């Protein structure tokens, strides 16, 4: 028998009677669905956990064991297996008492130890800040969840009990935990379908984040129950009679919306509580899917539906497997009525989500579909983790993906994809496949071309157009919404920038070798190995990338390599320059053109190595270079490749007559010289003379000669008084 008695385990004699009673209730009644041998293991896990936590108290003064016991008890509502319940009883022993993972493995098996390890924080590592530690803890927990979803189910029960018992904590700690819960844990509960947990965590978060508002709204809601009881009863009776007349068997119930959803509606729509009419929703549970649609028709005959307020989540389920028909009707007294219509199986999944796997092992296809959707999401976490630069970036991606509002769109072949509200064509492309996202150049929505930043709407059919040599644009990061898209774009750009920085670093280092009159191949493998050991770099490519990014000066690396080879003496003069680095304009992100002077081919140029930005190209007479104190070692001789073929931006300022058609005349003259206008703006001239207008153009030109032809052409126009190339 799994029940505990003080005479069987003498150490329990000093335990508070109510805790021992709760333990026996858990082991004898709440876990009746388990086999006797499983309940015996839980009895041993309880005794082990109690002994480990015996000297610890919760801030409320309760024995600490009361918390893991309460967490395990919550999990029995979902009929979780014995391994998960044992992990719940033991979930704090590694973190708080020094019990090792090996010891748990020996006593309770490896699966239990893995679950406990997945929930344990990593406090032993050192972090720069609380935020970094929190992000790393989340990363560890979410990756453990990706391996076994029970980790998150136990963690959510742990958080729910902690939120229920926070009254003894300091207000600042209450707020911090509540914010974390609202940002992460409540959305995860919603994402994996634990609806009841989501709503309670949501409400408790509001209680501790805004205690006064919570109190006022609670009282108002309690008062409204009495005032609106008559209306609610009338609606319930009306629905029941209508369904009976239509010979539809159904269970009809009313429910109160959770407090935080009412509060969010008040904020979003700027309403007072008295103006929020739909604080009640009604649920109709029927026998099968076809009856759901018959019920919808009957209710639309009873009350008029509100246009645009119908959602068919049966044909297109939510990402967490949730299925129901949602409709909003004009009820009696003009009260809007929200109604959900679903089958009994749908109701089970709506209540327990992925936990329905343990509650209802009936082999139902819809339940396996819930597991499949959850598994796909968890696998996407592993993909995000592998491509995120650090824990904070990973957490940022996860937060983005946890927003509950979804849009449902179609591929050209009719497959349904669900994306967060606000998702763009680029988000869609990455949702289809990483390569599609990386190579997309345009998109069609409902057979019409749209910008890549177009926000998708429910029912849109989306087709992505790709090109073999296309690559992600850094500007996409300003409008994508999904963590998957953001993570892949950042990963691609980092990889591309690294490769380009390695190539630039090699060119700069070879240039430095030449300036020191050294052959480019003198630094053989053993010289590099000695340099890597003393510089703490991982490999040669890392050093070259850091040179390209300005984190290491090429001349200093060249000198040290030469010293290690015995080819350099510090007193040898090194003022003579080697060959200049050739600029082609196609080097990518490793080489940038300064916005202060906008160099174009034909301008005398100079390169400046800037930390984390790589090689910045300036004109020789750039005012920024002339004003600042710049280390000579950071200046690099550069020259234009004679075959540069790309276009370059250059700003010009034109002073013209303030007359109708002046802008059109100048634009036409620019077009005659085969130049693009990238941007244009107008402003009053500096002397405020109303006779004139100042126009600022950003032109795209091939080179300095091309610009000179354009300027000569503009100067010949009768309405142009002054024209010049501008610099900051």
C-alpha cells in the first residue's frame, strides 16, 4: 500500500498532520489511475523529497515539502504518468538541496532524473546580469521541453502553485514573477493548449502586477453577476429551447470570461467596465461535427449574427489543436453573445491540450494531431536554438512566437499555414522552408504582386517567388514577426558577414605583409598555431574575420606573425606602404561606403578600419576624417577597381525657380542621363527667399564621370541657379 504512516517511516512523525494527510490523499485517491508499483515509487519519491527539504520552509512558514506535493497533486488532474509525478515531487531537490542527478537516476531511474534536470536552474554558472541568467534558464528549460513535453507541463504546475501562494513575498518580487509569468508561462500554457492553466496564470499575473485594478474589477464583476443573472438565464433558456425544437441533443453552459481578458478589452477599446457587455460566453457541446454546424444554423435563426464575428476553428484548427465554432450574436436587450460550439472530444482537447494524451488514451486522431502540432513547434525551438547567437536572442524569438493571435493562410497547393497576426510574406516564406525564405525576391497574394512586408490576412493565398542567387536583406528584420524568420535571417547574415569578413581580413593582412616587405606565404601552420595560442583565438579564420571587422589591426597581426617567424625587428622602419586594397563594390557587408561623404568610383579614397564595422571607405577630403584624431595604423590604402559595375548613391542639392513643373523638369533631365533617383525632398532655401526652392536628390550613378555629365546637364537648364554635391 502506498499510504504513509509515521510508524512505517519514523522520520515523518514530526511532519505537520495536514501535510501528511495531503500526501496520503495524493498517494491513495488522486493517483488511483496508476498501477500499485507506480504509487509505491511515488511514496518513495515523497519520502526522499521530504528528507531533502526537511530543514527548509516556504516564506509563508509552511514546510517546503508542501509545495512539490501540491505541484504533483495538480498534475493528477491530467492523469500524468508516474515518472512525471515523481519528477514533480523531486523538482527542487537538485537546485535547493545539492542532491545530484546521479543519485536521482540510481533511486528513480534515468527518465525521472532527466525531467528533474530539465526543470532545474543553472545557478552555478556565472552571468553578467539577472536578465542573462533568466534567458539562459529559459533556454535550458525550453530545450528540455523540446525533448520531453512533460518538463513544461510540470513546470507550469509549479508556476501555478507558486502564483497561488505569493502573498508572503515582497511586492517587488511578486511583480517580477508576475511579469515573467504573463510574458512567458501563460502564453506557453496557451500555446500547448492548457486553457484553464493559461486563464488562471493570466488572472494571477494581473492580480500582482496591478493589485488595485484587479481588486476594483473583481468587485465590479461580482456585482455584475447579480445584475446580469436574469439576462444570462434568459439566454440559456432561449438556446436550450431552440436546440430542443431542432431535435439537437446538447449540453449548454454559460461561463464568465477571465478577468485579464476583460481588462485587456477595456484597454484596447478604451471602455469602462460597464461598457463591456460580453463578459459572459456560452458553450454548446454536441455529439459530432455535423451537429456543430446544425447547431450554428439553429442559433443564427434564434439571434442575428454579428457580421465578421464568425470563426470556423473546426475546419482550420488553431496551432495548439483547439477546435470549435465561434460566433457572436445580438442577444436580448442588444447584448452581444459569444457562443462556442464543439464536440465532447474537442472540449477535452480545449481544456487539456497536449495533456489530453495522458487523460484520454482513446486513439482519437484529433488528439494525435495535437501531439503532432506541439511536436512541430518544439522542434522549431531546437532549430531556433541552434541559430541564435545567445540565450537573450533565443528568448526574444520565443516571446515573438508565443503571441496567441493567429492568421491562417494557404499555399498555392491549398495547404494551410498558421502564422502570428501581423506576419508578412517573408514570415510565410520561412514557414514553408528555410531555403524559400533565404531566396525569396517577391510575393503574390491572391494572384497579385504585393510588397514582401505585406501583412497577411485570414484566407490569403500566398505564392513566393524565388531566385537562385538571392539572399536575405537586413531590412527584413524591421518587419518580420516570427521567431523562425528572424532567427534564420540573423543566422544567414552572421554567416555571410563572417565569410565576407574573412575574405576582407585576408586581403588586409596580405596588404600589411607587403607594407613590411614580407612574402604572403611566410606564415606557415606552426607560426599560426603559436599565434593562436597566445591570442586566444580558435582558428585562423576567426583572426581574419576579426581583422575584417576591425577588431584586430592587420599591421599588428602581421608584425607579430613576422616576429614569431624571426623575420621582424621592431626597429626596422615600416613606413613604406604596400599595394593598395582594390575596392570592387561587391564585397558585401564587410566593406561599407561612408554616408558622410558617399564616395563613388573616380573619387580619391581612403579606408578606415573600424571596430565591429569592418572597412569603411571615405573620400580623401572627407570632413569626418579631417576633424577626428585617427590612429594611422587604422588607415588603409585603397583604390577603385577599374571594372566596377554597380551603382552608387550620391546626394546633390539644386537651387531652382520656385515655379510649377520645376521638379518634373529636373527629374526628366536626370533620367536623360541614365541615372536613377533613389530619394527626393524639397525645402526652403537657407536665405528664405520665396523666389527659389531647394531640392535634395539622392542619385544612383556609375562613377564620377557619370555624375559630372548629369551636373553639366542640370546647369544648362534655365531655371537652375545653383547645384552642388553635398556632404555632411
